[in-house]
């Protein structure tokens, strides 16, 4: 077990805060910027049921930087004005952080997302765990890959925004 | 339900109008469970590739009745009521798994994967003449077509292939002749009545889903055809690839790679009441739907590859299936929000009106254009008759 340096843990926690702030304030450019600029940067949102069964289908399958960029187009250009909007609040707890190599960490973080439609009644949208590979870059930490693995077997209503 | 309690609803005279209240009335939903979900219709509950190995099982629900679908050790896929033959306790709680035997924990009655009772403690003290042979797990009627497993809880349902009628060939073309391999699930719940899902039409597609216009992506020739006897709807169309686009950086999710006997073909079948079968671009998708209650509908989007696909084809199918036509798909996410709003709006008085493609308000058509909404009207007429709702004379 390679314990991460306190400084790197601080950078990783800062990354998580930037990720949450970006999504909860619907700043999707800032969301994309929490991922590495490498062409193989990846974001997956996949059910724990599929993961357990070793089935590859995901709810969001952004296996390259271009796909992450395209998700912003889906949300801001294609789907805009077709759905009743909702606010999200992410709550997280880091449970695991292990150095894979110098400046590269595998991180696990529990998440729950509460959502509030325009009509105001808040509810749980989804619960799960992030399994990430994080790289420490010159100006901070970024996700090389983030897998949001959700426990919620049947998701409620409709999902517009990444977990 | 005795006849005196059967809910009534006056249906409008015109063939292109529907009473909105049927989407929101709980008494209507209860009658639908009896007449449709537990009535003389077949319901798809699984594709064989979801339970490929001996002992594989899946649980599902039709009309509030819990079902256990098992690939038995003898190779047969059987469907059981998910309920112990003893006191009715739910046998299996998992959504999927693999077991060679199923044991009810309550009194430890144990069943083989073929449903036979193989163990029951203290049976020397049971009622006179007790025999294990008389207590297998119970089954609804089961039939199979193109590796799709169907059940019906009625003895009056015609044989499956008769019931499928004219959409049989379309299903065969959608699912192909070679065996399929399961790629995975997207499971979501819509805050809407089940009928709103199956009422999705051809008119809305280029209007609601803006990606089509933004990509200048126009469908090739296509047609919708109706089974006038059973309410099924079939769709056949050409696939025209998208030209150059700057809308997305990764255009591979809207590309088309497959070369099969039906190259260039899109096939969609909406079986009455709720099962959807979709073959579009490189996506092979079955939508199993559960009408949970009058305002909650669960949809399991299940995706497949062909068993003989090479690695790059499988990858193409995974990427496209995940991102294009499902609950978070580029050209489909908007549907879920519309279902939700139809449900809210249907709590108002009056009728829902169909216009696009309606050439006469007095008769139904068995074939319409691909972007008409009138394709759903024959299904609604079948529903009306099944439910016993009278049509207004004026």
C-alpha cells in the first residue's frame, strides 16, 4: 500500500470539490476541465448491476476526450429547452486513495446526489461510488478516468446531467 | 372483478381523439392489469441471451405478478411464478444470478432449476397422500420466438406466432438470424402512465429531438404498418448515414458499420402492450417495460451484439448503444421528460387529439408514413375494445 503524500491528498480533494461545484452550478466547461486533456481521458456512468455482471453498457459512455466534450453539446445545445430542469447537490466521502505510480492515484469515493425539480420537492436521484484514476498535473489534479458506478438499480424520472 | 364494478369511460366519436383521463385513472389501471397484463396477451419477459448458461436466472414482473425466468440444467428456459409452491413466499429476491436449485428460506422447500420440488423438511408429517410431484413451482404459459421468451397468464391467448401476426418478420429482421450476446442494461423509471410510453409517435421525432435537424440527418424511405387485430406497430426504414458534421467531435456514435442481410435497414416493433424491439444503426435493443402503477413505469433497455461480431464491432455497438437511443441518448433523452409532462397534462379535462397523417376521423389505416402520429390509432382502437369502452355516437 502506497500512502499518498498529504499534499497530493489535498490536490485530490480539491479536484473533487471542483468537480462537484462545476456540476451543481451547471458549468459543464468546468466539469470537462476536471478531466485530463489527454485524448484517452474518460468518463463512464454505469450501473453496479452491469459492472457485477461484467456487462459493458453504460448510461453515459465517454471513453475519450472528444466524447466528454460532446456531452457538453448534448446538454447545452441539443437537449436544451426540452426538459423540466432540476438542481443537483452532490455529497461525497473519499474511502480509498492509493498511489499507482508517481503522481497517479486510484481513488474511490462514495457519492449521493439529491435533486430538486422546479416544483421544489427534493429527492434522492442516485447513490454509488466513483472509481477514479487521478493524475497530478502542474496546475493541480485531474481525472484520467472517472467511473461513476451507481447502486440505484432503477433510476428515477430522467437523467440529463453526469453523476 | 364483478361486472357491476367495471369502470366505464366514454370514448370520443372521432377515431383521432382519446380521453386524457385514461392516462391517470387508477380504476382504469386496475382494469388494465386484469384485461391486458393478466389477460389474453403475450408479454416478452426475457431474451435467451440474458440467461445463457445453465442455472442463469432473471426476475421480472408482469402486471404486478413476480416472475422467475430460469435456464434449467436440462437446457430449457422456463418461466415460473416467483412464489413458493408451499405458502407462496417469494422464492428469488435477486434481479439476476446463477443457481442450480432455488430454496425458500421460510420452511426450506427446495426446487430444482426445472421447478420440481426436490426437498421439503418433515414431509412424513404432511397431509395424507402428499407427493412432491404435485408441488412444482407453478408456471404461466410460455412460448419462444426469435429467442424472445414470452408468457401469458390466460388460457384464451392464441398461439404466439398467430398473436404476433404481421410483425413476426420485422422482429426476425430486427434481431437477425444469428445468436445474440447480451451487452447490458439501462434501467430507468418514468413518472408516467405506461400508455404514454407506447404512444410515442413518428411525428415528434424530428421536432422534439433537435439532434436530427442539427445534424441535417434525414431518414430514408420508411413506413409504419399496423396489426389491425392485435395493436402491434411495425416500422421499416432505410438508414441514411449522417453527412459531414461539426456538431460533435466524435461522429462514430452516429456511424453505421454493420453488414448483414438487412443492410441499410432500420426495424422497430412495438408489441402490444409495452414491449419494444429496435434495430437502428448498429444498435440491437429490446425494451422490457413494467407498468408499476398508474403513474410509474419502469423500462429496462437491454442491448445486444451478435455472437459472431468481431471485437471492433462489439465496441461500436457498446458505444452507440450507451449514448444514442437510450434514456441518456443523444436523440432520445428528451422522451423521458415528455412522458412526465404528458402525465401531468393528462390530469386536465378533454381529449388528446391526433392530427399528423389523419386522412379521415371515421376510419383507421393499416399503413401510414414514417413521420405520422396516426400510426398509433389502430392500437388505441384495439385497446378501447379490449377494455370495453363504448364510443360516443356524437
